[in-house]
């Protein structure tokens, strides 16, 4: 009788770097970048913040973004995510990812893209048109 033992090599999961974060945010439409709030990487659409890189009390990268109410409730319970300091305490649906125990960069990219969409939908129709943001509300 032959037994085969399959072993899966441990996959190394690394945190997105601030450089990768900035490169990704730059690809989203009508964005602008500023360094503020203690050297944080702040990304805006139409002058409104949608993502922040930094702003953590740790040496590890941390990324903050706006979410839907449903994603806020879900992510608040997930390891490596927490309600964003300062913002969530004011009743806003902002999450901070400060670790990535079981997630990939693709998850973070999804949430950043969603944050961009949510924030841009909050802009006036005139501003959306000026910026070339033609989106349907979900």
C-alpha cells in the first residue's frame, strides 16, 4: 500500500508597501496626493479623502479607507482590521488595515477601489462630471 503525503509550501504573505499603495491609488481616476497628518500618504478624489497610508502607532504599514456599512461591520470583526482611529469614533464607516494575517494585496486593492467609488459618489453631480467620473450608484 502506498501513501502519498502532500505538503504545501508555506506562502509568505507580505504587507503592501507604501510605495505599492501610492502606485495603486495613482491609477484610480481623478485622484490627488498629499502628505499630511504626520507624514501620512493621503489620497483624495474631488478634494475628499478616500485612502490614507500610515497614520498608525506601529512600524508596520497601515492603510485606512472608507467602507459601506456592511463591510464596516464585517471588517471590524476580522483579524488585522479595526475601526479607523479618529474617524470611526466619530460614527464614520472607516476601517484601518494594520496587519494582513490571511489576506492578499488584492483584498486591500478591492477595498481601496470601493472607498474611491463611495467617496466619489458623494461628490456633486457637477463635480463628478468635471472629473470624468461617470458611475452608476449600486
